[in-house]
DNA sequence: ATTCATTTTAAACCTTTTTTAAAAAAATTT
DNA sequence: AAATTTTTTTAAAAAAGGTTTAAAATGAAT
C-alpha cells in the first residue's frame, strides 16, 4: 500500500482527506508542522501533498526545501490560487497545483496520474536479498537466517560488503581474521558450505566464481 | 529546442499559444484534426497539448488512443471542466487537465513541471550497444550478457575502450595482461569466440578485421 | 575426558578455458 | 585467374581452476 505525506495544519480537513484516500488504498500520514515535515524521512512516502497555508513558515519555502532533498512527487494545494502562486509553486519543483476548494475525486485522479508518471521510470530500488546481521554474526537471505559459522560468516560478509564486485581469494582470506591461516582450498570449502546454506531458499547460485579472479555475490 | 504537438481546432487560439510558447523556446506544431493527430509520428514531440473540443471525434477517445501508442506526456485543456471530465481525462492517461480559460503563464509552468518530471528519468544519451560490466567482468551487448571468459573479456574491453578505432593485434595482446603470453594464433581464436557469442543477438559482424592492421569494433 | 560442531587438509572429480595445429575461407597481389 | 598471404573456423589436447567429498585436526562445552 502506498503511503502519502500530507502537510496540512487544518486538522479536520486533513482527517477528511485521510479517510477519503484510505478508502482508495492510500495511507496518509499527517504532519501539521512545516519544520517537522522537513526533518521527516521521506523514504516511506510515494508522494507529498503540501498545503501552502502553514503556520510559521511559507509553504513555498517548504516545497523548495523538500525538493532540495528529494525528487518525490509533490502536489501543492492551496487557497491562494492566483496564477502567480501557481506558477511559482510549479517552478519551485511542485508537480501539480490544486486550488482549494477541490473535489476529493479530482485529488485522487491527480495523485494517481502523478504516481503513474513518476513511477513509470523509477528504478524500483530492489530490496537487498543479503543482509549482514552483525549482532547475531549471521547473514539473512531474504529474511531467512543462514546460521553461518564464524568462518562462513566472515567470507559471506566480505562478499556482501563488496556489493557485487569481484573479490579475489587472497583478499577474502586476508580480510577475514578467522580464516587468514587457511590455504587456498579451504576457502573453496567454505564457499561450498555457504552455497549449501543458501540453496534451500533459491534455485539460483548466488556466489559466482570468476575463474582466476575470485568470487562475487549476486542478488 | 523542444517540440510540442498542439491538437486544437480553434485556429486563432492555437496560433496564440504557438506564439506565446515560441517566446519561451518551445516549438509548437498545430494539428486541427483528431484523426490526423492519431497517425502523426510522435517521436519528435516531448509533450502533447490536447483540446477536448474537437470535431468528429471525442477528445477523451483521442487521449486514450495516444496513450495506447506512447507514454508521451499529455496535458488536456478543455472548456468542459466538470470534476467528472477531469477525473476521466486523468484516468485515461493524461498527466494534467487544465480548464479553459487559462492563463498562458500557468500553461507554461505546467508544461515545464511535467517535462521536468517526465524527463527526469529519461536516459538522454543514445545508448551504446556494447557495455562493459565491470562488476560481472562481462560485456553486455544490447543488454544481453555475453558470458565472456577472462581472455575474451579483456580483448572485448580493449576494443570497446578504443571506441571504434582500429587496435593492432600487438596492442590487444600487450594491453591484456591475462593473454599477453599468447602467441599470434590465440588472439584470432578469441576474436572468433567473441563473435560467436554476439551472433545470437545480431546478424551483423561487429568485429571488423582490417587486414594487416588489427581489429575494430562497430556498434 | 568425551562429545560435538567447526575448521582444516587432502584427494578425486569435474568443468571451463586456453592452447595448439591444421584446414578452410577470404582478401590481396601478381 | 592463379598464387600468396592473412584471417577464420574447426577440432582436439593440455592446462588450469573450481567443486565436492571424506576424513583428520582442532577446540569449545558439557
């Protein structure tokens, strides 16, 4: 379910919008303070609905600041609906400017349209399959703990840390205290063990050997 | 200079818009016939401005058809400005709906905003057929991984790096650590292997031999 | 001290890559 | 057009590297 951030100080109106959009499968978080809005992490949100009539700070300024931080779609809604305001808002980085009062159906249509456009190209940040669980000294593959041993954990972490790039066997050994004493073949042994532990969760081999160069991890 | 397609039958109004946007470095082509609009090639255009009040065909239908063909940004403008019309227009695939009459400044602001959003992700650079994938130590040909071996990879990278220029056999050997020990014959062997791996994806031979001088890669 | 899990070593096995050699094809020269 | 040279392909041997198995060594926990 998509999440939207509504920046609006009119509590009653905000809750109206919240309820209306909830019925259309959009979750709305409300923020009534522009300063707090600017320190809110935006990652969870697909779109921001920004009202210009905010206490303490000019709404256009809020928009400018948001745009500095992020390319997230922004729809301004405002009772100030002179052409000059609209033009400034759009120039500043807003994607749409909806004069108040508006029909919530139109709002929803505009949100949908903008999300469609904005997401058409968005590089859906694929969630990482491998996560290092430092506390547990383990690795999670698609949220499944692999129950790696110390040696396995060190090698796996190295591969994960290198983020898909090739890591030479030498480097793998050198950077892993627990196994630096090993000879070449032992490393391959460990790789084999790690593979075996991933296998139940994936048909694909995620540890790719590059002959003569080392190993690399693929998502 | 960006080109826009204005689909509008009011000649006088269209020419007004044309002139106004020309001052802002946007070239507007005018089309007064919805049927002709639908057979016009859209590649030259960055955005379509569609008026709904067209003779012979429903404007919303035009929008629907355009959207079937292309993801080009579309702004509807119309004297029909009921919420229902707006919602339908946006639902159908339009990116914005601007009720007539409007201030041309607002039109320009909305065009800019939409172009900004729509082009934010567009890869302006003409895409190269051959891409070196350093992570995988492989080469992508039209996005297909070729699964090159180490020797093949080094030779292919050299050719790609030289960007279409001739590379002598000596240089190819010299600059590729992994194969510098080879004698003459092996290089030709490798070239042959690379060709074989490209073949499934292209009828053309992309590695051109220049007798006595070396090889060069063509897109 | 014994047990158990983990790490290390060693060996056999399997695959892929590189090399070699030679024949076929193509281009250039005579 | 024939001869010569260069390039391309084919096929097979040799080398290198990777994987897995099994067994021995280690070391911590009971």
